[in-house]
């Protein structure tokens, strides 16, 4: 018996038989393949006392008033029926003065934390979200001494599959770029209560690379052109770009390495299995002169305007070259030396948006084997974790090539993330990744864009379908979004699926969600969420949801390249202006305008907003309610703005100066009003993003550089010329107060000025002149040092009601 189990814990043994029976029915072939790494991780986990202490620390930060109300105990997997689990029971000493009320047993610190969350969520009606999306709703938790009891036999919750993965390689730049330890500590707490036990741990790896390359005589100055700037490190790591936003100061290397050690320390204390990076072949140019005979190829252009070699066309060391294994081994060993240990799982995405030079299956198999050999040379227990994005992104990967790569490594030593499975599940079309263990993931968000969007039915059923499919090789679920702190309902549901053995009825689940999220609810709130479930959170069209709303991704096209045609009732598109339905088509001659994604009736969403507002007076003090209210109002106004833009184009094509003038001003007023709305909640502010970047700087020069990085990522993103905008412009767009008023609004005003000039002077639209002015505006804005608020101001409920009445309740009031 585990020494941490007291004699009073008899409940833990009552459920063992049930646990054993249950586990036998939910295993997959894939879990058997990874049994050795699971055993190794269990053996190397932090001591029980450390994990218990870490869980108590989390409780004290989350709910300090109840720090003595819960008793945590680590139990063995045997007591869980051979799986990871947590068990919630009434404390045997409950009722005695000062005794805990609830006992939570778990097979790791993560299970203890997840058990705490499960209890707070399902017995106390609580809700835990990111601070930016409203934070935690814990007012519904009864005072100490009055916590609700669970059933006498206790509650057992097993994981149906061992792993719950978290992060995307690019989330490190879109979201985490400027985080300090205080923010990371909150995120690790959030991970733990959501049951995440396999997170990426990518922070600080540039310092490791610096040390490795110094060993082979590449100086720090020679690395200045290798690493990207702080906001672009994700793509520098993947070999997509180099130098952009750099160079990195030495203080950054040192600071981030120190931060990584704290991150890993806490993850290990909680019993997590952090995933470290491995060598993908991306090397600095200086390596060519040191090893002139090495097989080093220069990759093609990755989204620079003119193939600018200052930023593009990185160098890739052929995995078949002996030097590849040598460098890969050194990198793994240096991490183990610096961090003191490893969890033996390493992420490597060699071909992420970089196509291999040859499609011969034997060659591809040899490459894969060499990549893994580099990891294994540094860590004999290494397991390769690969993002499966390449198989979705690049048509190069036909079944034969895909199978060659996946089978280049012994079964069980490679695990694949089915990254976009909620929309495009590869496990179905690849024969369960040809027998290789995989994670059924949810990508959901691109670039940290702010957009209410989701596929709740797929989330509630997809993981179960994948796990229970014939000959399933599924070993985990995962959240692989590019940016976090948005759509809390989506992540709440997806996190829960890590512990669900059966499909969830979303309608029933969502019926309880508003009460948990706000601490109070009524029929109008319930009805509002029912509508949101059927509309915003029911996107089944299979389209990638990159936010291309006109405000945040302004069309860089001649107005005559956008055609507005009489349309039909599609059931999906409804324009609100003058009750006329339209369809917007782009002439095939141009690819410069990505149409906004719309998959629901906007009138339904406006109705849901009205219902959410109806109960506003009772919920106005709820931070979670205020976040959702602002987000839904923003969503409705953003789609309305798209239609206002179309009205401008219509009147332009009719040569109607009065109509164009009216709707241009209407659009600009709307942008200003939306900025006022977003200023009412700290989750929608530009200021924190910019100020956090400067906070990490140690000199004035670094402040300027870091802020430029932060501003550039959310606007132009990559390089441009005076007349050619970045090919990635607006990819990282954000609905943030300050950004609308200070950048998006002025940019739209420039375009409208050229529209009116065209009409008044009887000439065609001056596209090049518009681009020059817009690009200059953007470049100037990226260099600006204007300060924006980091605290919210204004009345969220009052502002939302005002804008609902002004623009949405009767949108045709502004018709000409």
C-alpha cells in the first residue's frame, strides 16, 4: 500500500473492482504501444509529498479561504484499476473541529488538481477560466464547513486514455511571448485543474541552442541572424524564417532560461510530463563554413514579399548527414544537463510547412529514422512527438509518403498529434495513422484571433469516436490552438473530454454552463446559450476559421474586384441592411481579399444578445458575464460592419458620392464605438500586450525592439516594401481596444479617402496610392511608442445596451 494512504481511506479500495472492470473496456491498441514510456514516467515522477504540496499550493492560490477544507492524497494506479484517476470522497473526520471536509485521492498531482476542479464544478457550481476571459467564478462555492457532501460510496473518475496534451508550437509566440513567471504560474495552475498532463515546454530553448552551437565554435554574434525576435521565435525554431525582429540580446537568453527552469520545476512538482524540443535540422548559416562538406540545403521562400534572403530561405542540415545526429544528441544532452532531468518526450516538426526535397518513401523513411536517432542518442528512452499539421497542410504527403515517415520509427516511439481533428480528422483517412499512436486534438484557433467560434458537437463526440473505433491507436486528447484566452466554453468542454468515457449531450451540458459560468442564470440566459449552441458554436462547414472581418483584415483590393450580386436564401448568410439578402463574390482575377467567414444567421445571434442583455442588471457584477456580453456584442457588430462595408462598395459602383460618404462615416463611427465597448474589459485591451513586452526589456533599446515586435506581429507580421504589403498582413489580428481606434480605424479612413477621391475626380481607384499610404501608416504605427491603458474603463452592460440599440436592434435605421 502507498505510504500516503491512511487506514481511514477504505473507500479507495471499495471501488478497485469496479475500476479494473471499467479499464478493461476502454483500452486502445495505442495505449499498449506506449506502455513503456508510461511506466518510465510513473517511476520518475516527483515524490508523493512534493505532488501533494504542489496541489495544496494551487488550492491556496485558487481558493485560499478553503485551503484547509480539502485533503489530498496520492494513490497508486493499481488503486485506480491500472489507469490514472482521481477519487472524491467525504473526509472520514468531517465534522470534527478543523478537519477537512473533502478528500481527493489521485494518481498524480495533476489528478489531485483535476479532482478538485471536478468537485468545484459539479458539486459547487463553480467555473474556472483564464483571467482575460473572466477568470474564475467561485462565489457559488459554499463557505468552509458547509461544502456539499458527495455520495457515501465516493466518486471515481478514470482517464479513458493516459494523456491530455496542451499547446501548439506557435502558441509560444502568439500568446506566451511576453509572459513572466507570475503569468506562467497561473497558466500551470489552469493546466493542472483542467487535467493537462502533457504540455509543451518550449520556453528558453534559444539559450540551450546558444550553448550547443558554442561547443561547435559558432559565436553569439554569428547567431544574431539565426534567431528571430521575441515575437517570432516560433517560426525561427521551425526554420520558416531567421533574423526577423532580432537580434536577441544576451539578457533575453539568460532571462528565458531561468524562466524555463521555474516552469519545468512546477510542472514536475505537479506530476506533469513536459515535452521538450528536439533538433529538426534548422541550422545557422555559419555552420556551412565550419563544416563545408556537410549536406546543408537552403530552403525556399516562406512568405517574404520578394524572397528576401535577410529573413527567408533558412538552412536545413540533411538528417542523413552524420552531423545531424551529433548536433541532435548534443541538444538533448544539454537540456538534460541544464534542467536536471527530462520526461523523455520530445517534439520535432522537421517538415512543418517545409516540403522534403524527394518524395521517395525509402528516402523519407531514412530521414525519419535519422531524426529519431538524434533524439535517442541523447536520451535512450526518447519518444518523438510530432504535430500532424504537415499531413493536412501539404499535398506532398500522400499515403505512401505519410506511412514511410510514420513507420521510420519503432511503433510506440513516435506519437502523432491529429492537430485539426475537430474539423479535418486524419485518423479516419489514414487507417489510424497506419497503426501509430495518436492524439485526437482540437486546433480551434488560428493566430490568437478573437472570434466566437466552435464545433461543440464534434468536441463532445469526436474523442470518444476516435477511441472506440476499431483497432484504435488513440492515446490522448489534446488542445492545440495557436492562441488561447478566447471562447472559454470551448476549452471548458474540451478539457472535460479528457475524463469522459461516453459522448456528452451538449444540450444538457450547456444547460448547466451559464449557472456555473455566471453563478446565476434564468430562462433568458438559458435561451441565449441555446441559440449560441445552434449558431456560433455549431460551425459544420469545414472552413478554416481565420478571422477576416473587414475591420481587422481590411481588403487590399480595387473596389470593382468585389462583386455584389442578387442572392438567394442560403440559410447561412443574412445581411441586415434594408432587409435585402446579398452574396459577396470575389472576381477570380484577384486573391487579395479573403472573405469573412459566416456560418450562421446573424439575426439569430442578435436575438441571443438581446436575451443576454435582458438579465444584465442581475449579472452586471459578474466578470465572466461582462466578458461574454462584450464578446457577443463585438461579434454581432463585427459582422454588421462587414455589411456596412458592402453597402459602401454598392454605392461606389453606383457612383453615388452621398451614399459612399454616409456609409464610410457610419463604418468609422462603428469602429470607434466598438473600441469604447472593448475598453470595458481587460480581456480586450491592447495595452497589456505592449506593456508586457516592454516589461521584459532591460534597456531602452530593448524596449523599442520588443515593442516593435509586439506591434508588428498583430499588424503587418512580416516584411513589406513601400508598395507591397506583407503576405501575412493581419494574420495575427486582434479585436483590442486601442488597436481599433489607433490603427484599424485610421487604416479604413485612408481607403475611404481614396474611394471618394476616385468618385469626385472621375478616375479609377488608385490602388497603388492606397497601398503606399496604408503601408506607411502601418510602418509608422509599428515604430510608435504611444502608451495604451492596461486597465478597463467604462460600463460593459450600459455600453453594450447602447450599441445594441444603436446598430443592431433596428439595423435598417441607417439605410439611405
